[in-house]
C-alpha cells in the first residue's frame, strides 16, 4: 500500500484528535507507523493494540478501509 494513501485511522471512531499527532484508544502513546503508513490492516489485531481495532465512523470509512487492502 502506498504511503500516499490517507491512513484508515482518519475514519476510525477510536482516533483521538487528528493525524498530526496520531493517537487512539488502541495506541494512546502514539499509533505505530506501520498503521499510519497503511502497511498493515488494522481491522486485524496488531501487537500492543489493547484488543482494539479499526471501527469505521461511517459506511464510507468502512468501504475505504476495505478497498485499501483488497487483494492483500
């Protein structure tokens, strides 16, 4: 996945603040770069995520996340 794609985090109910200082309920100390750079699909468990994964804010956010990782 290209790092030019907006991270799925932007459409997640768990995001705290904005992506300038990426934090969320799963990663209160900071979201790992593997997630913010869209290298991994955080709809799936990721080490250290406190058992909290991506939850879309809207159906459009769910679709965006789905299309990011199609065929991977």
